[in-house]
C-alpha cells in the first residue's frame, strides 16, 4: 500500500514516515502543496495524508484537486492544528475522509489509516 | 568561571525538563527517536533566526505562520511550556500588541529553546548509550 505524506515540517514528516514504514507501508513524502499535486498524479497513492498549511498549495487545495479535478476516491487524512476547526469543516466539505490534530498519537494515526484503507478495499 | 556556567546549566536541566518523548516513542524504535530528535535540532536554530528576523521586520503574518510551524514540532515533543510561549507570541502578533512585549516573549522563547536543545542533546546521548 502506497501512502503519500505531505508536510512541510521536516520533523513531523519524518516522524510520520518512520512510523508508517515500520507498519509496513510504502511511504512517499513531499514538502509542499505543488510537489504533492505532481506526486499524486505520478504515484497514484492508496492514501494521502496532507497538512493544511503548506507552501504553494494548501492541504485543502490538494483535497479539492483529488476530488473535483481528478474525481478520485483516494482516502485523504488532513493534518491540522487544534485551533483550525473551520478549516477542518472546509476539508470535509471538499471531500476529506478524516483529520487528526497536532500534536497526535502515532498509534492513533495508524488506526485511522488502517480503518480508511480497509474501508476502501 | 566556565565550571560555574556548566553547573548552572546542569542545575537548570535538573530543575526543568522541557520535553517528553512519549509520542515519538510510539515509532517503536529508539533509533527512529534519535533520528527525529536530530531533525528537530537541525531545524530549530533556523526557526529561531527566522522568528527574530520576522519580528525585526514587523512581518506579523509571516511571524504567526512560522511560529505555528515550530509549534507543531514542539507539540510532538510535548514541550508544553514552549508551546504556551508560542501561543503567547501568536496572540501578541495577531493583535499587534506593543513591540516591546513581542520582543520580551521572543526572548523568553529563545532562552527556553536553547535549554531544550541542550536537554535533547543529552537525551540523544542517553538513548545512544542504552543501545
């Protein structure tokens, strides 16, 4: 299973990457929204985990591209901060499947990933 | 003189542990924890320099954005005191409170960030010694 993780905070990106690799996933990473959009088309991942606030294009723009332009049902989890409730609602409106607020438990993230991937099998 | 500084530093470290690796330990590998801590230590000075530059330029929106990113890292380190200082900085910058207050908060943040770096270096050494 291929998971694309988009996050411009290197520490967070590496933390998620190392955890998901340990869980047996094939993980790809991108540091900004523009690169994420390119990699989504190139890799066609089984899941996308994207931060809301990224340079060049936000996580919301990524959700919008996947759902409205590509019309793909790829599961998407949004990473957000505690104070971004309105953004989370927008993400759901655009078609995101789930969200997790920072700081988060990596074990909880894995549970959410598994749940969504199982749902889409 | 140097000895006194070292003692003071040790005393500070003993008094106030600023982080907790509980969330990082969920990666399930001590080597991974070390790697992530090293990534943080590599990034942390850049964040601090950027914050100081943005404050000097009075670029408050970019200051809030950069603070927000640093808060993400500090949250994963469960560095509650530092997260609280970042909140104060964000709030002060978003309401454009007086410049002196912003400088004061950033100075406190800098002091604690440097202490955190020292503590994390100690933690990396401790974990490496235990491998």
